């Protein structure tokens, strides 16, 4: 059927104040607005032309009826309609109907629904709200559709959508509205409803404001029997009002069903009740709605669903009635209550589809503050009502990072068995609230006394309310009428309770379980004012009426002490759980017998202190305390002494022939010892029975000897002091013989390599020593171009009789190195403000390090190693890093071509990271360098060559932090120092900037090095030495041309080679523990091979030039920098071979000033990397 354009009037109709404003706005924009005639096509007395689809396309489409006009703007029963506006679409009336769309019963529409599409690329306004309350009253819905498919802004092109007035979506209709653009809104009550056999009605509102804009809704959305309401709100949307799902009973319709509601909140959308009041005309099915409710559902089998993302907010309550089903999935913030009220009863022949009880499913992964309750009514069974009322049910799950703060209350029916009017016997159910807490950070924070049916705590916590200051504490009770389930694996979740630690009748929080218990649960207690007292039966904190199979445990860290009494959680008569008290021993001194042993029957230490005899100045052999029975502790301390050598070191010892439980701190005093590899360790606690006690050595009790750190570890049932990183390594087993089929372990198992730091804990200061040595040798190393930049820029003065230059170079950055012990990692910063002893300070004999990764190394090793590495590398540079592009200086050439000079300055800095050979130590650091220099003399030759000789000086700094991942100890390294030296340059002087060059420099460096390990004194020493470099390269011309603008272009490729010898050595240092520290790696030779590609843009009119470039380099070190700490060698890994990428830009900003800068990144094996950046400046004269 051919569509035709709808006739329109050219003249304006009578306008209301609002519509007149719209017209004036359009006319001021230079547009002609057109008011269209009302459309009326009813199904009665129709003609064939009434079926022709209506298509309207215009810049502005306006339909309007005034207060005196009792006619709809658009009334259709026989034809579809499509309206598309480029600027604005306005359908407006004063209290009358705007759209009345209903498919006539015998018109053949797709799916039986009359199609209607309203689109605009500008604004959409559909309203029947009078401009003035005195002008007229609202008597009809703004939109009424029946058997219609209505789409408003389906293409999402509108810049603003405003709907004002009530709506009815009836008898299988579908309405979809997209509120896009800025400040879109809906105001009114929109209702979807249908009847059985008529098809489901669907109303869908999508609020999708532009980013940073807003959208609002004030009113109600109602899904009334056999209908669905969909509400989606994106960021910027605020919904104020109520959304309902209702089962409306009007006459005998047979089976009944309420509507479905789907609410989806995203971004920072808000759903709130605010001050919205439900109109009295809409309260027929929801007369008892609470004033704070935002979601209401009643009756039938429809589901009311809410999904809220993190960041969203819901302010209001949800309530379900008469067998409603509600699913609330809260990922954002919700402040409000949940009500599951009475079930459903029906009269006469009406039947209910689904369960007769109200059910709320609540899933919390966000933050909910509110209470959950359900209400049970009287049975109400008589001659009229055949189906009785059940109490409601609520299932609450708190998971993930979810938090619920609130309480619960249960309703119970007055009679559990009743007879209906149909003489059937009915069983009525009490209310149910089932709570599950399952998530590492999930929590239910009780706000007051609560009641639940079943309670499950798998992980996370249940916290009773904190005691209020200034109020008498009486305790809170959580009653479980069904079963309690803890975790079947591990210790389970935690119940945090409060109690007054006094006698049996002390006020306390309490968990009452009417059913059975199972699984494991931790219970912690906070004393809220008790001074301690002797208990008889104890303070009952958990009461169990059913089978008491659950295990409730008070963790050892939750030490409960009041006055002279300590409290434990105990189970009495196999049923209930009590806090019981006993007096606390303050201190026990182990008596020393002639045979160095003491014996007791059993020992309950609680929180007191056990002191072993003080070690004599000479001849220490240790004391053994033997406990024939059991040993228990609750946070006590045992002071012991030991020699720190191998497994057979003399030491104090505890031997328990029975069982151990609880927690205790073991504090050791080092008698003597210079450190030695342990295979199994120094056994300090021996347990013959169940070894459940947890012994801890405080972090402040740092045990070091030589390069090793000793830690307390449990191996099997016993506890050892060991320097070995893997205490569970396989033990040496002697072969079986006929004489001894079960040989015992040997008393002494020889160490595989006692000097190998990789299998022992090592001091973190080793990394700091090594880092200082590395920095001493590298901070002042440079290439020619690091130092001078591009020397050709100074050629402008080459013909002057006298020439020279002064330059300054600054460098800084961060670095990262690792030690060969596989533990220490050095990180640091350095700075340099601007050369080689042929001797190598590596000791003649260094112990083997084949199994260094099997030990815990001191993090100081990484600090020492990185200091040395930085000292040798921070001042290294290439020619172009130093001088930038030398050809820019040609602008100053004089007539005699003999005089030129320059002064330059460069600064650089960065961050670095590396690991040590031990496999554990990791170092991160920051570094910085500043260098300055200038030519003393330069001269040209007769064959286009040129020579420069100059002086340079600099300052460098690096700070690093080395961490042992095995034990968490750290060490900080610092290095700062100066360099001074000279350079000599040869380069080709042809105008094309091609050909060879060579650069030689040598500097002397002196550094102050510092290493500061955690819980140790700061060490200070010095490093110094010469570093020198020889660099050569060749520049190839790839292409030259002049662009249309006159800019001269030159593309070049430069190949480079450099050899640097690093001779900075650290002084041999003896630390505060009298151990010798020596650096290794000085005398390293570092070759570099690289290539630089650049493009030079020169403006001959202004004399300015700019050159972006990319450099790729490969470096190789002939030696690894490291440290020998008391004979144990550890080295930085990843620097033997590494690559570098550098991107920079150089420029001539004026005749006398050149600037250059670059960013660089170096990476090698074993996670080594170094990142930095530098800038340089040169002044020509």
C-alpha cells in the first residue's frame, strides 16, 4: 500500500504559552514552524483510504490542541504512522489525549500490532500537562495504546526527549522510549496491563544521557497483570518514585498473574523514593505501600528483578506481598529495608499460579544498609477463602566484597494447621530468613538483635554491634531457629563478638542455635570493660539446642586477658561454648641443673615469659627444658640463647614429649658465631606428639652471622633456626647395612657449599654494597656524543684564530639490578653532573657459588653491588649524548675559518631495576647525572677534518632499595660523587655531514657510598677510579632534497662502535658486625655497537634546524659487578648483555644555542632494565 504525505496547514493554530515559546524559538532561528492538523482515523465507517500509512517528514513537526479542544492530537485505528523531524517534534495538549493508538480488530497489521514510530534529530516533546493549573485539568492519559507497537526515538538521535503525562500500554501493546541527549525526562504514571489471552504488554524506558549530562524520571512505572516493565538507567540518571508489579483483580478472569519488572542500574545511576507521593488514584492495589518504598510487588508468578552495578545508588525499600517473587542483585550502594509480607489467598474459583508465599532473593556484592523482615498474618480461612496465608521468605547472600549492615526479624503464623471452606486441611508455614556469608571480604554487621532461619558462614565475617561509649553494655543476640553451617575446609569465616570479661553472668553477645551445627568457624572477642574474674561454668557465648558438631575456635592472636586472668573458648558437655578464665603466670625461669637440663610434667604458659639461663661469656653449651606432658601457650614469650654456626651449634632447646598448642614468641640472643650453612637447621623445639603450636620469631629479633640470616621455620613436627631457603630439601640418608637396617641421621651433615648465598638467607646490605660499587664505576662513563652532543655544530668557528668551548652535562635516572643470590633486588635513583686503573680488585680466590640460590642472602649485598655498578656506569656517555649535533656550529664560521668555541651542559636521570645472582634479592633505584664542559682548543686541517680538545666535570647521585622476597627484609643504598676529565674529538668537516668521526675521553671519579639495612647501622665507605672510552663511527648520506617550502632535508645513517673500560673500585670495607665487604667487577670492559638513523630539517631563511633520531645499541660487559661478603660472592645479573633503544631530538634554536634531549630504555636478562632521559644545551662563541 502506497504511503502518502500528510496534509499540513500553513497557518498557525491557536497556541498555548508553552507552544508559543517553542514557535518563537524556531522562528528566531530562521525556521518556519508548521502546526499539523489533528489526525483521526477510527475503525467505524472507514473507507479504504483510511488504511494508507501516514508518513510525516519535516524540520519541525507540531501537533497541538488547546484547552477548549476535546480532540486527540493523533487518533488511529486503521493505519500506521511514522513521524521524523530534523529539529523538533512536539505533540502537546492541555490535559487531553495526545496519542490514542489502537489496532482495529480486522485490520491486518504485522503481529496484529499497529506500528507507530516517532523520531527526531533534535528535540521530542509529548505532554498533556497544562501550562497553567487554572487553564484546564488533566482528564486523560497523554499516551494510550492498545494492540500497538510504539517506538519513540528508536534511532537514538534525539538531543532531548521530554514526556509529561500519564500513559497506558494495554492489551499486548509494546512501547519503547530512549531518553537520550541532555536533560531528557519523564514525569507521570506509566502503566502496562493486559488480560489472559490478550498477549503480554511491554513498557520499556531506556535512560541514556550524553556523557556528563543528566536524565530524570519523577513518577511511577506499573506492571499490572500479564505485562512487563523494563527500566534501564545509565550514568547521570536519577529515578525518583515507585516501580510496581501488581496483580489486579477485576471480575472473574480465571487464573491471575502479576507483571514482570526488570530494573537495571549502571554507572552512577540513582533510584530513590525522595519526596514522591503516590497519587490517590493509583493506590487501589497498593494502598498499604510504605512511604520509603521504591519497589513494590504483589501476587502471581511474575518476577520483580533489580540489577545494580558498582557505583549505583538505591535509596528506598523493597516490599513483596501476596506470593510476590523479587530478585535483588545489589552491586552498588543500597540504603533501605526489605519486606516479605503475607502470602496469597483467593476466593471462590480463582486459582493462584505458583507458590502461595512471598519470596525475596537478595544478593549483596556491594554495600547494603537496612533491615530484612517478613510478616505473617492470621490464617483468614473461612467460607469465602479457600487458600490460607503463609508467612514470607527471604534468602540473603553476602559474597565477594559485599557488606550488609542491618538486622532481621521473623514472623510466625498464629495457627500452623487450619481447615479451609473446601474442607481441606492446610499446613501454614512460618516466616523464613536464610542468610549466607561467603567471600573473603564479605561481612554482615548486625545492628541489633536478629533472628534467622538457617545461617551459613563459609568465609568472611559476621560482626556483632560495637559497644557504645557512655552506655551500659547488655549484649546482642543472634538467634538461628534452624541450622548453622560453618566451613568444611580450613578455619572458615569469623564471628566477631563483644563481652565483659568477668564472671559467669557477664554481659555478652550471644549466638543461639536452635538446630544443628557443623563445619569450622573462628570466633574473636573484644573485652568491653571487664576487669577479670574467676569463672565457674564460664560465660556462655554460643548455645546449641541440636547436634553440636560444629567447631568454634578462638584464634591465638585474639589474646583475651583481663586483670590477672586469661580467657579461653571451651566446649562444655559436648554442647555449648563458654569463655572460661584462669590466672596468668607472669614469668617462669628455667632452672639450670648440673647436666644443663630441666624437666617439668606439663607447662601452660598462657601469656607469660619463660627465661632460659643467661649464656656465660665462655663455654656456652645450652640448656634443655624437657616437658613430659603437654605444652600450651597463648601469646607468651620464651627467651633463649644460641650460637649461629651449623646444625650442631650449641643452643637452648625445648623438648615436648606430649602435644603442643597455642602461640608463643621465641626470642633469641646470639652468643657467638660467624655464620655457616645449615642443612636441617638448629633444632630449638622438639615435639613428640601433635605439633599444633605456632612459634614466631619477632621481626625485630634479627639474627645474622656472616652473610647469612637465620629464620625460625617448622620442619615436620619440630622447629629450627635455619639459613637455608628451602628447609624441606631432601635429607641425606645413609645406605642400609646388614648390621643396621634403619640407620639414624648423622649428627653432622656436611654442607654442599657453605659460601653459596643462593641457598641461604643473605643480608640485604650486600645488595647495597654491590649497587654502590656498580654506580661508582658507571656514573661518570660517557660516550663522545653523551658528553658533547653533535660536535659538527661548532664548525662555524673553525676558521677563527682562536676557538674553544665550555660544556656542562647532567644525567639522572632510576636503575634496577638483582644479585646472584636470587634474593636481593636493587632499585635506585642516580644523578650525575659532569679514568682507568689497570688492576682488577677481584680477589684472587673467590669461593664457589654453584648453589647460591639455595640460601637466604642479606639484602645489603644488593646495595653494595649496585653502588659499585652505578659508580662505574653513571658517567658513561657517547659523543652525541654529550655534545648533540655538532654541525649546527657552522653558522659561526669566520672568514679566516680558524676561530670557534663552545660551552655545553647536559642533565639526565632515570629508574633502574635488577636482580642478584642468588635469585631472590631485587634492587630498584633512581639515578641522576649533571655534566658540564667545553672546548679548550679546536682546529681545522687542510683536508676537511677537524679536531677538538676539551675538559668536563660532573656530579652523579643514585639511591636504591634492595628487597629479599624470601623474608621481606630490605636495604637502602646511596651513592653520590663527582667526576672530572678531558675529551678529544676528530671528525669529518664536509658540509654534507657524512664521513668518519672518533672520540676519546677519560675521567676520574670519586664517590661516597652508603648502605643501610633494616634493623642495622648505616655503613659508609668510598669508591674511586678512572674510566676511559674510545668511540668511532661513520655517517652515510642516504638522501638530500629541498622541499617546496625551501626546507633543506637530509637523511643519514650513522654506525657507531665504542669501548669503555671501567676502573672505579670500592674501598675494602669492614662493617659493624666485623665482616669484610669487597666489590667485584672493576676493570670491566664494556664494548658497544650501535646505529643511529636521523633526519635533519634546516630552514636556510631562519638558520634554525631540527633533527629527530632513533638509536639502537647493544652492550656487553666482560665482568659482572657484585660483592664478596665474608667470602660469599654474589653478583648483579642481566648486565652481561643488554640492548638499548633511544629516541631523541636535537635542534638549533639560534645562531649560538643548540639543544638536545632523548629518552632511553635498556633491558637485559633476569629482569634487568634501566630507563632514563637526558637533556643538553650548548652555547657557541
